C-alpha cells in the first residue's frame, strides 16, 4: 500500500476513536443515571406508602381503642353523662376514680365502688359501714383510665396518697360548664333538655 494512502486512513481512524469513546461513555452515564433515578423513585414511593400505612394503622387503632373503652353518648370515648355528679370536673372521659381518702376505687361504667375486703378487692354499689365518714362531694378523686386499676394499687397509693384529706376539688354538680348539663343528675339538666327541644 502506498505511503500516501496509509497516512490518510490512520488519521481518520484515530480521529473517530475519541468520539466513539465519548459516545459510549455518555450511553453508560445515561444508563447509570436512569437506573439511579428509578431506584431513588422506588425508594421514595416505598417511604410514602409506609407513611400512609402507618397513619392509617394509627387511626384504626385509635378508633378501636375509643370504641372499646368509651360510651357512645355524644362523642367517641366521651362518657360525661355516665360520670357521677360528685366526680371531678374537667374530664370528658373517666373510667375509674382512685379515692385516696378511703384508698379505694370507683368504676364509672359499673357505678360501683371497688374496695378492699381483707386481701381481696370487692365490688359494691355502696360502701360498707366502716366507710361511713366518707363524703364523695368533699374528697379528692384521681381519674384513672386503665383496666383493673386496683392491680396497680401500690403504684397509685404511692403516687396519689398525698391528695388524702384534700377537700377543694371542683365537682360536676357545681360546674357551670354546659357540657355537664347533659348529665341527668346535674341541677341544670332539665333546663338543658328544654333548650335541646327548642
């Protein structure tokens, strides 16, 4: 092959080589970038799905919890009309009261006291004669929203025993807050009923 022809072919091959390398590099970079973006988008979609699933699960658990423990009398988990009028003001829901003055409990849903009889806990609609000095309107009540609170009696006694003898807790009977008027034993209940019927 003559020298002139050989020198013409070699430069054209050498000049196309960097272009091919650049094109292949761009194709690889584009493929890597696309794959990376797809992976990032999939991760983001999984995170969004997880967040929504957790929110939905939280709402479901809250609804089941309120449905299982509250009464349906005006709102989920609200039991104002079930609370005794000697109960403490300020609670939309109360499952139990711990009463430091007599070291006993009161179940709002059962309308029963839970007191010690020897080594066992006894349920009763009234207290035995040994508690005759107890005045529910002038004794402190601690709202306890847990199942079978007497099983944690030692903890409650240690935590709330300092309220024994405290007489100034506002009670539902004396409340001027209209939300308590729906309680059938509240002094303003009849007026509240008339207003609801107008």
